[in-house]
C-alpha cells in the first residue's frame, strides 16, 4: 500500500439565494469561495477562481459579480461550518458560497472529539497533574507489563474485548526517563534547524537529513518537531520497515512532549492509524490506550483513536465519513436559517466521498442539488482548468443563479 496516499478532498458548493421578501439580506453580487487546497494546491485554486471571475466579467460586466476567495491548507468540515457562522455574523450572507471540504477530515481532527462525544455518548477523560516523568514511568510499566493497567491497553484495542492481552511489537524509547533529559520550552531557537532538516528532506538527501536529525535529537531530546521530521523522512524514503520506524519515532516524540496538543507527532500517529490496514494499527491502538489511561485526553488524536477503538480500516473511514455528513447537515441547517439554496458539487477527481455525499443528498431529499464536477486533462493544465471553470459557470448560469 502506498505510504503517503494522495490527499484528496470533496468539493462542496453552497450557493445562497435570498428572496427579497425575507428579512435576511444578502450581497446579491458577491460569491464567496472557501476551499481546502491540500489536494490541488493554492496555485490551482487561484487560477480556477480567476478564470471563473473572468467568465462572469465577460458575460455580466466587470466586477458586476465579485468573487471573494478564502483558502487554507488542511481545512476540515467543522472548521468550514465555524467559518461560515463567523462570516455570516460579520457580513451579509453572499449570494453564492463555494466550499472545498471533506477529505482533510481524515488528518485534521479538530472537532472530531466533540462529534464522537455526542454520537457515542463518551465523557472526556480529563488530564491530570502528573509530571512528564511520572507519565512516562506509568506508560513504560504498561509496556513492560509491570502493572494491571497493561490489560486495559492490551484488551481494549479489540472492540469485543474477547481476546487475550495484545503484546506490542513496537516499543518506544522513553527518553524522558534518561538521566540527561531536560525539558526545554524554548522551541523558537530550534526553528532554523527544523527548517534546514526539511530542506534536506525535500531535496531527498535522506541520509544527510537522518544523521542531522539524530544529532539534534541527542542534544534537544524534548523538542518533538524533530521526531516528526524524522518519522516523515522514514515514510518518504520508503525503505524496509519504514512504517514501523516512523511509528516508533512518532511515539517517542509524543512521550517527550505529551501535554502539547499541537505536537505534530500526534498528527503523524493519526496519519498512520487512518492510512494502514495491517497489524501496525494494533500497535497504534495499544500506545494510544496506554497514553489515554495514564494521561487522559491530551490530544484530539488520542481521544479519536481510543474512541474509535478498532483496527478495522473500513470502520475507521466510515466513522470519518459520518462526521463529514454530520457537519454538512449543520451547514445545510445554517443555510436554511438564512434562506440559502445549497448545491453540493463533487471534487473533480474520483474519490469515495463523492458518491457518499451524492447518496446522502438523495436520501435526505432536502432540496439540495448535486453538481458532478469532472476534471478532464487535455494536455494543457491551464486549458483544462478553463474548461472546468466554464462548466461551473454554465451550471450557475443555466440555473439562473447568475443573472
């Protein structure tokens, strides 16, 4: 299986038409374009928006209909919903809102814990006042099976709890327990070194980057960013045992900076959990259970993994899709409140979520339209992009959304 799956996303278009008789007002000549650009990149988004604006200018007069663009990497559906609430509170709702969201939910877990707590009736396990050393000692005891807590971590990785204790194959080094370990909160001083490491990785100087990162970790072992870079290097390099080595490094990066919810190693852990079908998922579950048992809900990723509590690939992705659909329903309700007409358009590539959303719209029968946004490469990217924007323009014009 490919290690770094091609990030794909669902493109969802929300168009707002406010009737004059209503008390809710809108900017009739403004289109808001909100997009997650993790799959296509900001250059694609900018060109697409510019071409659509040009088509509107040519047909309706320059700036008669204005396109406002907001793009952000790794933008998930919960953040999209919150952004629309904020935008509507600060401005008149625009005539049209174009939103690209969906697939980023697999890796950006902001809002997922809240969704799980509501859907699964799960109460949060609060964090505690244990020191970093105490947390590491208790987690190490679980791995060494010196405490009854290891049964909890071992058994609860299986949803039916019927199997015997799982014994992990990936054992992290507990650097926080070494004699020379020292917590250093001054991460700003490490930014230049971190940037240099990624420069080497981007240039595919993997051996040099690996040696550099090991050297930095030996000196600044509490700075989790270097563990994240090293784990990412393993995945990009794709040598033997790449996934296992990456998992071990991500776990070690979490253990030295466990209370930092923004620790990138949590995202690395979640990426591996969501991307792989093999036995590595059981080791991830074991680690997450151990962390959660000892330290509580220290990050959205740990909460999500322990709540999902399964190594089944299909169940994991089905739960993410359910979360996406739940947020889309919230967006629909927000739009209904403002008399907004919704049109969901698929992303122009073949992704599973396209069909899921299309079926959801058909099943709910809420008056929403579904636009099949199909990208066809003609040999020239700009011309292909122009054809795509022209299809969108025709769709809006034919349904008298543009007039």
